């Protein structure tokens, strides 16, 4: 009986794993993975450009020194060693940045903060329980449109300030505090009968709702601005405007002829 129960539990777990993979294949998790790959590719391109610049600078300096005073074989080897060390350090630094993405710092511009937060929740997603992952996926779905509107908004805008605090302080702080709780204690209930996992999901849901409201508020402000501009143009230059009558070609030539006779 125990063997049958174990087989059933393994089959259910396998089914859940497969369905999660199918759900994520074309959903927000897959879209977040695509954006993360684009960021990594862009980072590799920037690293390659920096490496090329450093290598060129090292050998230009070596060439200038060689023109002033022959550097010989030892000088050539020294330049080669410096090049290898510099390239190695830059590659190692780039690899560390690609592996661990910290929470957004509070001094980033609006657009860059959304980018960093998107990468941060993508990297931390795997360490969280399935319900929390679903909330992060919902947050990830909001971020592209939120970034599009925040990039045009001043950093000191009240709505932008709320979004920035959520992305740089409150939500990363919630995830960080959850990760500090030992796994053995995450299933215990608190005074209100809720587990640590449930508290995490509730906090993420509240953050997701707040970010969604901010994104909608900013988008509606853009729609209202467009509507106002359209009404102005229509009233100023449209058929109902003060200049809607066709322009006159000049005084009536018939009346002028009659007056002349």
C-alpha cells in the first residue's frame, strides 16, 4: 500500500512539474526569460567593447614606449601578461555581475530601475514557493508598460516615487526577509494562523496591485493629455474652430467693376 501511495505522489508531483513548465512556456515567465537574455546579450556586447578598448590602449602604450626606447622581448612579454590579466579580470567581473543581480539601488533613473527590478525578480523567482512565483510572474507582466510610462515621468513625481520605493526597498526587502527564515520554520503559523509562505504571497500580491494601479494611473494621464491636445487642435483648426471659414480671395470683382462704371 505504501508503494502505491508513493507512486501516486510521484506521479502527481511529475504532473505538477510538467504543467508548470507548460504554463511558463508562453507566459510571463518565458517573456521575462527572453528579456533577461536580451539584457545579458547587451551586457556581453558592452564587455566585449570594453575589453577591445583596454587591449588597444595597452598595446598603443607599448608601441609608444617602443618608439621612444626599444622594449625588447621582455617588454613584449610584459605587455602580453598585462593584457591577459586585464582581460581576465574584466571577464571575471562581468561573470559575477551576470550570476548575481542585486536589488535596484535607490539612485537609478526610472527606466534603469525597472530594468534592474525585472532582472532581480527573475533571478530570485526560483528560490520562492510556487504561489509566490505566480505573483512575481504577475508583477513581471506589468513591468514593460510601467517602464514605458516611467521613462517619461520625472523622478520626483509622486506616482514614480511610490513605484521606485516598491521596486528598490519594499518588495526586495520582503523577499530578503523571507529568504532569511530557515526552511524548517516557514510552515509554522503565526498569531493570525498564517505561515511565512502565506505572508510572502500576501505581500507580493499587495505590491503587484500597487504597481498595477500606478501603471494604470500614469497611462490614463497620457491618454488624458492626448485627448486634451486633440480637443485643442480640433477647436483651433477644425470645422468648428474660429478659422474654419474658407479664406477670401479678395474683394468682390463684380462690385468693384460696378463702382468703377
